[in-house]
C-alpha cells in the first residue's frame, strides 16, 4: 500500500480517536480508587463527579463540562478531574483552556494518565512539532505505572503513523495484539499493519473484525477502497489461475505415483527371483506395462509444454506489473528478463521443430591420454562377449555409466556408438581387478540391450535433452527460469516411471559381472564406487567452502585427504545396508550382493594396480576437472 493511503488512514484515526482510544467500559477498580481519593477531599463531590463521567462516556460533553466544573470549583487540585475537564474543554473548542488544565494536572501529579490527557490534546492539533512533543509525553508515560494502558498504546501508534514511523507503529500494533487482543482498536491497527506489509487478505479480515466491534462503516469503506479490495480481488484471480496449474501438477503427481507402483511391483518380482542363480526370463509382461506408462508419460510432456509457455509469459508480465506498481523501472533487469523469456520460448519451439545434437556429458578422453585404459575396456568386452566401447567421456564427478549415441534404427541393430562415462572422482585408489568387475556390469547393459519406453520415450528424452541444451546454450539454466525448473522436475518424474525397469536391468547386469569376474571383485568394486562418492562429496565440499571463504583458487579436489572416518563409516554403512524401496533406481547394495550370492562362480584373483595408473598424466586430468568445477561454481562457464 502506498504511503499516501497510510497517511490517510492516520488522519482517519485522529478523527476517530475519541471513540477508539477511550474505553466505554471503564475499569471499575481504577475508577473506585479515583472516587475514594475525591471522597477524602469532599464526599459530596463524588456524586456529581460520577454523573459527569457517565455523561462524558456517552458523548454528552456539555453536561459533563457543567458537572465537572462544579467539582472543580470545590477541588481545584484534584488531578483526575483536571485531566478530564481539560480534555472535554479542548474538544468543545476551548483548546488553550483545556491544555492548561491538562498541564496543571501533570504539574500536580506526573502520572501516565495525566500525560496521556495532555498528549491527546496536543495530538489533535496535528502539527509536526506538536505531535513530536505528544509522542515524547507518551513515551514518558510508558515508563510509569499504567504505562501500557490501551489508550496510551493506541494514541502513540496513531502519532507514529502520522509522523510516518511505520516500524514503531507496527511494534505498537503487535503489542496491542498481545495485551489487548479483544479490542476494536487492536484489530484496526492490525489491519493497517497488514496492509502496510501487503498482507491484503489479513488486512481485510482484521478491518471487518474491527467493524463488528464498532468501527464506523465510513472508516471501513475508506480503508477497503484505498486499494485493499482491489489487491484481494487480484489475489483471488491469481489463486484461480494457480488452481488450474495445481490440476496440471496433480497429473504430474499421478505419473509419479504410477512410477512408484510399478517400482513396487518390480521389487516383488526381483525378490521372487532372488533364490535363483539367474534372473527369470518371464519379465516380458512387466516390460510391456512399463512401455505403456512410459508412453503415457511421454505424451504428458508434450501436453505440459503449453502450460509452461503460459507460465513463462505470466511470470514476465507479473514481474513487470510489480515494477510498475512500485514505481521502480530497472530497465536492464527488465530487458534481461524479457530477452531470457524470449529465448526460453524460442528454445521450446526449436526443441520441437529443429533437430539439435544432444550434448554429451563431460569431454572425450583421447586414446593417447590413457591407452592402457582403452586396452582394459577392450579386454573386458571380449570376456563378456560383446563389442567394446567406442568412446570414453570423463566428468568431474563420480559418474560411472554407459550409454549409446545414434539413431533409433542403429540402436535396435546394435550398431550405435557406445560410450562410457567415467567420473574422475570415483577413480582414486580404484583397484584394477575390482574396476574390471564394475566395468563388466556396465558392459552387461550393452549385452542385454537394456531399453525402456520405445519410440515415445526416445523422442521425449531427445526433445528434453535438446530443450535443456538450448537453455544452457542461451544461459537460461537459472533458478528463476520456470521452463528450466520444469525440465528438471519432469526429467525426475520420467526417470521414476522407469526405475522399476532399471532395477531389473541392474540385477541382470550384476549377474553378468559376478559370473565373469567373481562375486568378491564385484562386491569390492561396487563398495568402492559408493564409498568414493561419499568421500569425494565430503572432501570436495569442504575444500570448496574453504576456498570461497578464503577467496582463493581451489586445491586439486582429487588429491585431497581428510579425516572424515566417523562420518564416512556411518554414511557408508547406511548406504550399503539400507533396504531397497520402490523409489530406488538401483537395488540396495546389500540386496544386490544377496541376489548374486547363489551364483556358482569361482572368485577370480584381482589385479593389484590402480586405475589412475592407466592415465598418461593423471595430475593434469585431475587439475583440469578441478578447474572445471571451480568455473561452474563461479559462473564462468
């Protein structure tokens, strides 16, 4: 809400103060004490004093003035009388006379209520210096007994609002809510405070409560018409639009649930086969079910794109409207947002209409950089009985996976390009024999022709990859980009649909690795991969945090050592011995080891060398990967 409206409400408060600040239901205990004091002076004055007070509370100021004057003539030094008579005469237009009476009351007895009466007179004059003086008087009153009286808090809040001190006003409003939650002025102030904080629904709720408790209709109308109602209506429109988006999101959730159900079904199937030496061959029906729902999930991706398009446009218009409403026009930022959104929309259309090569992870490892590693991969392929990989792509993380490049036809004919993703982070201290067993597992995926989703899945993955690539290429892979976040989410959900299938694939690949290189080598290799992922994340994150705090270059992340034994042991134990759930992409290591326990294979003595020794210059590779991570974190790539 603009400050001009706040000031308007402050003026309104001043006009209403005699109603708002003065409670009609007086504290009879306090009133009795005042009457007892007067009785000690002159018992005959108590009756006219009480009648004057009743008249004042009913708004009959003239009668109250007459009755109080009778008492004043006989008790001119009675300060409660002076402050009340002074306030009445001020309201009747005898301002100077009224102020003098209040000042006299303060001189006689510097109490919180006497200071309040004088401050009330000053506040009604409305001048800045006078209001400041009134504020000082009230702050003095707050230090005295009865200083937290509602009238003192209300008037001080009103003055702070008029003097454009919103922070102090809001503090007083909160104090009123704590000490006087059932008073009309409390809800009135809460409404103004909520409006100032742009909590429009709360502001409307509070003002309507104040109305029920006696706030005049005109004050309520002026408050709501000042912009509160319009903002509430806009919020309702937004909520309606959000409802439509929520229905779409429910569809995403249903896809996720279906994925979990299928995953659970696959878990039961795998458990059924656990007692056998080989995974069963009767999994065709399960694969057909997966293929159907993967196709449904693929179709939902294309259904979602128009909604994302609308959300992107709404996001831009919403931000621009906010800038206009604030009266602030950050031209450069607005241009960046407009261009970024345009590139996002263009990327969406382009991903559907134009064929763009998908980006491969990491970078290609040249043969001369690790000739012995390439010879090892050929050796494992020959032992498995399948053709070797065509390319190794190294990444800075702890990845270890395989994939194929090529057309759908090439993949179906087993002629596609085979690639191995090798995360440099996983290779530290990796024993050669154990590594061969893990590599045999990856070759098992090639040998078994692991695929899921059919043509639709292939097209969706391709289009999602193209769109993600387009956003990266345009520099729109940022947190505020709705399309980029949707791609991340949908990629997660789409993967979840096929997780049950991948678990089955993992079990079959495990069997091949254990059959070829022995159960022990595979167990050691998989344990190393898991342990190294945990270790690398702990050590690398610690180094990254330290380097950023010290504003220095990163040390080589792949040569670091840290004493994380306690944390490592606990985390590794949980990773190895956790139970397999329907959400897992892979069975848990403990289950994977159990599934291969019945395989009749002689454990093969592993080699004692390290995988890192297969690289021509391991230090250069690790330093390159460290710089890559550093550039990404600093936003240089």
